[in-house]
C-alpha cells in the first residue's frame, strides 16, 4: 500500500566511496546512481527493491558525516522512513514530544523534502523522514 510508511533508505557513513562501492558493484552487481552532494557529504545510492542504501562520504572533516566517522567510525548513520505526509508526521512528532533536528522540512539529497528526528527520541538511531 502506497500510503503506509516504508523504509526509503539506510544511510551508511564510509571514509571512501570507491572502496565501499566495490562490494555493491563487484559482489552484488548493482549499478550505483550518480554521486550527489548534500550536507557536506558525497552520496551514492544503490537500489534494493523499493528501498535504497545511501553511502555517505564526508567532503571535509568538519561536516556531520566527518564528525560521525571521527567519533564512531564507519557504520549505519541513519535510517530514512518514507511517510505519506511529512508535515503531518512532523506535527505528530511535536505533539508527542519528540525532539526534532529539523522543525520544518528542508531539501535533502535529490531535492527531496526531508526532516531529521533527534536520535534521543528514537532508540539511538538518527531518523530521517521523507515522503
Ligand atoms: Co538520508
């Protein structure tokens, strides 16, 4: 059902896109999407059915992904859920007292409308919402 939340993508922080891509390209035989840039990171997406994996490499150390790598090393950085109505989902988060990183939707990779929910609210996982 198109109007139910789905997993849009899983964002994985990596120090080196090419090194990370070899598994997806050479082992899984996937064709990477063209590289995009958002929030100080170079991003390559790979399609897994209706979901994607996003490999995120920092363009500089002083960026969200650069700081994540320095603090925690490579690994899962965030999960993005696709919701039917992003504004309604943010309003519901606010009403329920969840802390938001983005109070209003902003433009993310690919020009999608996105907003991040603080990991304190969601079992330590940084959540991105999109529609
Ligand atoms: Co993302």
